[in-house]
C-alpha cells in the first residue's frame, strides 16, 4: 500500500508514508540501538513509528542543519527522549561514516 501526499499544493514539506505489507513483521523494521563509548545512544537502522517509514520531501529551499533538526530529527527523537531513553542521539544510516554539524544561534 502506498500513500502519497499531493505535491501540487503550496506546502514546503510533504510526507510520503509507505508500508510494504510483506515487510510489516520483518526484523529489519526494528529500531536498533547500541551504546556508544562517547555519550548517549547510537541509533541506527530505520527509526519507525507504527511500522511505517516517513520520507520527508522538501520542495523549496535548501536543507541546512538547523532546518533538518527542526523538521526531521526533533519530531522523531522527541518520541524516544520522552520515553526516557537518553539526552543525546547519534544517527548512523547504511554504515555511512558519521557526519556532524554544529547548530549555533547568534
């Protein structure tokens, strides 16, 4: 089943939620968490809610670190932070090397 947002509207961000029925109970859809030797938790794999993955599409503008944190990371991480997991998180996707971006305010 594929649900798509209407991309002809004037929204800056649209979401496409998709869920393949045969993968619904697959162990690859589980949240994988491992302790980091630095601080907090390292979250890798797919972060999911109700067994669906959210794909964020930005129609206008460029993706900057503050925008990514505000619109993508924060809503997902808030679920786990409120559950009492940890105060800091690391993303690790597809065995990519870690990338950091400092977000500062004037």
